[in-house]
C-alpha cells in the first residue's frame, strides 16, 4: 500500500511523499499556545481558531489514521533582478499554487480510491489540505522524514532545500509502517538569523510582526515606521532567510513543472512598470496568481 501510494504521488506530479501516524502534537500545542499568548502572530487571528484541530488531525478529520505528506519543488530557473517591487519565489507562478496542488491532490485521491476504495477517505469532512487549513504541515513533513525544520522555521528537504510547497492527505487506514524523522542538520549555522533585516528570527521561532512576508502579505495595518526601510525591496513575501541558507545553495534546483511557469511580467517589468501599474493592470496581470492576495491587503486592487 505504501509503495502504491508513493508511486501514485509521483504520478500525480509531486516530488516527494512521506507517511506519519496521526496523533496529537502535544509539544507543538504547548509551543503554539505560548507563541499566541505573546502576540507574535500579529493580525493572523485565524491561528487562534480551531486550535484543537490544528494540533490533532483526528479532531480535524475524525477517524484519521495516517497523514500522507507531499512536497512540490517550486524553485525557479530565473530570478528577479529588480531592486524594488520584488516578489517571493513562491508567488512567481502564473497560476496560484493552491489551484495547482488541489488538482494534483485530487488526482492522487482518485488513484487511491480506484485501487483501495473510497472508504479510505472521510465522506463528511475535508481530508486534503494545502497551507490554508488548520494543519501544521511543516511539522508533519518533519515527522515523515521529508526534512527538518531550520532555524528560519521552514522545512529543509534533502535534495530540494526549503523552496517546496507542502500538502497533506489524511486517510482512514493504518499502514504497516511509517517514516521516521531525520536529524536536524543546521548545526551552529545562523546565516538565516543574521541575514534577516528586521530581526524577526531567533532559533526555531519567528516573530511574525517583524517578518517581511507577514508585513507584505498578512498584515492589515501600515508597516511600522521603524521597519519601513528594512523591507529590502520586497512587495510580496520575502526570500532573504532562504536565499542565504547553505542547504538551499547546495540542493535547490529549478523545478520541471510546467504548471508552475512564472508570470511573464515578473521578469519583463522594469521598476517604472511596477510604479505605473494601476489596479486594473495589476488585476489583469495577476488575476490567477498568488500575488493577488498581497495586493488586495495592500489596497492596490
């Protein structure tokens, strides 16, 4: 069964697949409660909701026995060269990655159901997830041995680095065996922490209120005055802590997924094009893209 699902995952277009037993994440629950109590989540009040579902997949999907974790490499072949209006690499694709991954998850689910029956999945509850659901997907990826959590809090996957999308599929069947976590390989390296312009990182945790990704995507407020000159030219997200990671320099290779092809304007627009683009033009260029969410929060759409 493991072998079939693994092959089906690659057939559906994913780059890696791992398996973990569904269980409560007690240590993560304690950490998350403390992190939330300190207000480090900023305006992301949704992280306060569905706490039990977020820390125990069996509450989110009753009868869930196994978590299938899937990775999709999104590291691009080309990178922006502009000094301002920079877009994080995850948002390069012309089509929002959520759409792409949902299609792949649906394909995988159909393959499993065809082979083993639809009762593998909850009929009454959603059972496939990307990063917009109450799932600690990075922790589950770590539990399946697909990578470890770096000091920048991102998953670092051997062979791919941290430029990977994570998806999960929860099934109602136990497997004969599960994958095991791998050791943390960051060692004494602190390059990601040292490189963060806003000092949002300390080892193993993040103060989202200072994070450039949060400030340019999630925040509903104006960027604090003391941080405005530290955004490093980013308009949507940030890749600074990932770009300096030695493991990304070693492992990150351009993806081969046609469905993740970048929007042409990411590379063709010059500084003045970004400056002069009004709401209608931005909407036209990025109507299918993950960039839209950030632009809406910035009230540019």
